[in-house]
């Protein structure tokens, strides 16, 4: 155990730094996945989350002290919020970023919630299928009648039979119910830790009125009352000697202590369900806010988004949170969809991922990794990774057809969407790919916006009236091939595949013939006189 001084030293040492630790994403996701979903609730879907590598982004932002803080942060990253909610939440983040003393007091109060069992508190708080009997007060009667009948044996021998009957009955009842409830004991122990943390936090004085702290202050007496009712159920048996543990186990077997304590605790949870959910959100929300504040302490170049009603997209020096020394990019006054062409490995996919990540961070945490970020309120939907279903025998093309069909179904929705599509319909032949891509992209562009990457430069001509054209290109200097990863306005005029073959050392005959074929195709199909191989 660390002293208070040592704890604070450790907190200050880790402040503004990523925390390298194992994260069980299934347990972390438990709270979000267990929440009842509202029909009008706007959430980041699993496909988009995975396409944009948000598990890894979560790990970079996560500096939570508690398991419930991790769970709540995970939920926040999934939920599009109103501007009013986002601004209010960011005020709390900014407060913790500046007020070291209060932040450390909260973190110290959360230190007993860092173990794996704390992930199961959300299960208890949300009351998902907890075993429970409303007749548990009958167990009280059995527990009292056993010692009473033993005392009355001296008055009449019949009470020996009564005592034996109750004893056998209690053992049977214990056997029946204990297997059902045993798995929830660790959760109640952690729930008790939540109550302890909430009570401690409620006593922290602050000059600024913080909604979460005020709520905990109002609930303090209720929290103390529920804590008392947990009583025996949360005794730390590991801290007792072996003899004491044996005695407790035998007493529990005959007097049903565990069953009584468990059902009484569940009864309290059910009775004060909404209060406990509010307490959970308040405590977890404070931890999540501190986590975000620590991330922003490390992240020097960020801004708060500006939301507009003009459906215009503008951003300056936007970059990706997972790329070290990322090259920033800017776009201004985008009022139409965007078609992005360019060389292999030049940065097209990374760019649309970066844009998607910042769109989501802006609408969930109220931060963007950019100097400025001015956007409409659009939900993000992606079709980028397509290999997840390959084990089921589906082709890349069929997987993409299903994903984009979902976009088409959503396009008439009352919500607005930004669709991010990487290499549209790459798994089919050229003629059908161009035809289908053009028709689909025009359809999606009517009510929403699309950012799509492609190697098909023909799409530039087919979509030039309805899409802005941008491209990424390679740089070649003295047989050295490299990229600057900067987006350029306008269509792409050439690819790099043949140049790569040349630099890699392919025979000159192959290079010359390939360039000749390209020149012929450009001339016959587009009336463009080729210049390949003549430099």
C-alpha cells in the first residue's frame, strides 16, 4: 500500500502520459453494450468503430484510475451528443486540467476501483437478470428459528426434531441458492468500493460547483444507508485467519447469512436503481473527464469544433492521433462530396480515416486534432476494412455490396451522414465497377456527403459535376521515390505503378511496353496524348 504522499507523486509522474497496460476490451465494453438503446439515439456503430481503429484510439486516450471510468469513457466515445452537453462536459475536463489538487483527491478516492471486479459493478447497477427472490424475508425467520429451537430443547424434546428439520432445510436451501448467487459476490464487493469512493468524493470541497460532486453530496446519506445494508456480504474473508473463515462458512451454512445479505442487497439495488445509476455515472464521469484531461495535457495541438448549419466542411492542419509526427492536412469550404485519387501508399486511406476519427471525436468528446475544425453535425459511416467476413466465404465485393446497401438504406433517414468509402467496388471488373460506382455515389450524394478514395481516374470525369476532386501524389528525385502525404486540389493525372516497377529494377523492355500501352489507352479512350516513358 502506498502512502498518500507516494500516491500523489505517482499521479503527478503519470499525468499527461499514456498508460501502458492490458485492457480487456470485452469487459470495458460491458457497460456500453448493456445499456438499453433508445430508438432515436445516435451511436457509432461497430463497423465504423473497427474501421477507424477506435479500440487503439481509446487506449491512447484512456488514463482512467478505475474500471468504471474506462467503461464510461468507452461509452462516451460511442455516443454523439448535443453541443450543449459537449460544452458542459468539456468544462469539467478543462477544470481537471487546471485544478491539480481536486483532480488528485478524486483520483485517490478512486484507487480502490482499479481491479478487474470493478468492471462488474455496471452489471449490478443496470440490474441485468440478477437472481433474486422476493420471499427472502422467510430466510430471516429460518435463521432465527434455528437457535430458538435449540434453546427450547431443554423445555421439550420435540424441539430437537424441529431444530434438526430446520437445520437440514437451511442446508438444502443454501445448496440450492448459493450456486446461483456466488458469482455475484465479487461484484457486490466492488459495488461497496463504489459506495466508499462516492462518499469520499462527496466530501471534497471545491470553489467551482461541479454537477457530479453536487449529486454525490445529495446522495451521501443514501449511500451510507445502502453501505450498511451490504454489511456481512462484503466482509473481506481473505483478510481473516483460517479459523475465522471456517467458523463463518459453517454459520452461513446453517443460518443462511449469505442468502439474507445477498437478497437484501439486491432489494436495495432494485429499490434505488435510478439513484445508483446516477451515482455510477457521476463517479465514472469524473474519472473519464480526468482521463481526457490527461490526454489533452499531452496533446498540444487540438481545438474545439465549431458546428455549422451551412453543411460546409473546413479544417486546418488536421492529423491522426495514432501516427507519430503525422503530416497535417487542410481543406476549406467543402460543400459537396469529395473524390480522392492518387498513387498507391500516398495517404488516401489514412486521410479519410483521419477525417472520420476527428468527426467522431468532435461530436463525442468535443475535441478535434487540428488547429480549426468547422463542420456540420453528420454521423460517420464507413466502408474501409472488408476482410472480417472472409472466413464466412464472402468475397470482398459482396461484403462491400452489403455495407454500401446499408448506406443507401440510411440515405433517406432524417439524420445526415458522412459516408467514408475506401476503394469503392474494387473487387469487380473495370466497366461494371465504374458504372456501379458512379450510380451509387451520385445517389448517396443527394442527401449526404461522401468521401471516397479510388484508383479509377475515370471516375473523375464521370463525377466532376457533383464531386470535388482531390488527389495525393508521389515525389521522385534521382531514382528515389517518396510521398509528402499532402492532399492536393484537382484531379490526378498519373499513377505510380509503372514507376515503382522501374525503380525496383524491372527490365527496361517491360517498362517501355507498359508505358506504351498506357499511352495508347489514354489516346484511344480519352483523346489524351500520352507522355509515358519519354522523360
